[in-house]
C-alpha cells in the first residue's frame, strides 16, 4: 500500500513550488484535500482545483502548456474570476525569468527563427481563421473586425468602437479620394471596404485565408464596391504594384521576426515617393517567448514582438516613423466585449464544436484580457512615411475632433454608417 502521508507531503511541496513561481498572486491551489492559502493573507480571487497528480506534475515541468491543456480538458477547474486569476498571475510574474538559461535563450530566438514559409503561413492561418465564419459571427461585431477597437467614449458599443477604429486608421493615413492603397492581411475585409466607401480610395487587399477572402469579395459585391476594392488571395510576400498608402492591421504578429526586413522590402518596393503607411500590431515591452500553449493550440507560428524588434521592418527603406501610439487599454476593453459575447454564446459554440474547444477559447480570450490589463501585452500603431511626405499635422487634434462627446460620437457613427 502506498504511504499516503508521503504523497500528501509531496503534493504540498509541489503546490508550494507552483505558488512560489506565480509570485504573490492571491490565488489558492488545491489537489484533493491538500491546498494552499492565498500568500497575501487576503481572500483569494480564485481557487485553482487540480484534479489529479499527473496534472500537478506536468505543471511543474511545463506550466504554460500544462495549464492550458489541463484547463481545456477539465483536469483543472477554476472557482472564481478566471480573468482576475490570469491578470494577477500576469502582473506578479511580469518581468520574471522563464525557465532555465537554455529555455530563455530558445524563447528569445524563437521570433528570429520563425520564418513562416509560404506553405506554413497558409497552414497556420487556416488553423485559426478558417474555423467557421458563423463561429466568429457569434461574438465579433457584424463587420467581423477581429482586431483592437478604438473607444472614443467610454459608453461606445463594440460596433461603434470598431467603426471608430477603422476611421481612426483612415484619418491617421490622411486618405484622399482617388488614392491607391495596399492592405496586407485584410481579415474579412472591413478596413478595405471602409476606406473605399468613406474615403473614395482604391484598395488592393491581400490575405491567405480562403474563407475570409470569399466573405470579403461577397460583401464588396453586395455593397457595390467591387470596382474600388480588389481582394486577392495571396501571401504578403507576393505583393506588387504601387500605392500612396500602405496598411497592415493585425498581421505582423503572424510574420515572424525573421521576416520583418523582408516585409520592409515589400513596403519599400510598393510605396510611392510621397507615400505613408501604418502598422497596427500586438506587441510587448521586451523580447519574450510567446505563450507556449497559445502558440501551440490557438495561434501556431505567431510571435509578439517588442517595439524595437518591430521597427526592423523599416530598415530596408528610407522611412520616417511619424507617430507611435499604444492602445493597450482599448484592446483590453475590446476583449472584454468579445469574452462577454462568447460566454453568452457558449451553448451554441458547444453545439458547433465540443466542450474542450469552448474551454480552450474561453481561456485564450480571458488570458488576452488579462495580458492587456496587466501590461504584459501592448497594442501599437506605428505611422510611417517617406521623406517626401510633407503633410504630417503638427498635433493630433485632427484625430480627436470628431469625438468630443458621447452624443457627438453616436451621431457621427450613425451618419457615417
């Protein structure tokens, strides 16, 4: 017969080791009758229930991957606020060293080594974006904008905030009727269509998600914009032609740091002598490895760059960085909306897929909320231009003039829709 007291002592030791690794986060860990109290002496924000010893052991060896898989499979349960749990862990471990020297070195090099070949990039994008359009329609806005919204007022709805983000990008680029725009990574087409409809430009939008391109083309046809917007199912590395403005919203995360200069050469080749462009991407303060579970289960091939890493995009060309803005809290709020809508659609998502899928995506969305709230993740918009571009305003007043009050913003939104 096994010595239960020895097992209990070992379990307590392992639980304490895990507790120590997450700093002083007010979280209780338990396995059977063995548990830890919140280290701060205050009531815990959540209780993590570990169902078996094998899961406990895996948390010691590979905590990020093990927690995500075990939570998805129901071998870990969370009593309490999942977002608060993840936010506290994110805050208390921010800046902490991850693993031993070897794992940290591999993590630091992972972005540089992630070249994402054309074939692999298409496979990665298919894994995440080509699941089912009706799945995304349950919790995104009607335009299916799957990037950070912009909330000009605290009371703005998700629909108003996504419309405001599309217009914010256009205003930053100072688009003028008749200009040509190239968009790299166009999602379901909302930005390209907004540019054409409200700013009178012609857009060539590139994407390697077959499902997204089909949806975008159909929407362009329905809205009578096919003569202004061309949706092209092609890798960004095959972009050609000339443009007055270049935009990439939410694609850089899938490029891999090893390809940043290659992307920069593409931009340099297509952007006219008086052109300008905008990169909108998730970033972080320092180079760190991407969360192992998220990269393996949700976003294969993804890498979240530090700002200084992302700026390598501009090395191959003669570009000036005109403006850098961090919309981190806007993304936290966007994700709060998404998570709330996802939770209200859980029964339908379960019917579409299964319980494991629901738990995995809920963890991904909750973890993203926590990452932006805690400051582990950032959302950068970098506006850049050729030296020949001489129309940069001296202040940002032109960006904010349309949203001085809640009522003005609502009137503006409905008038433009």
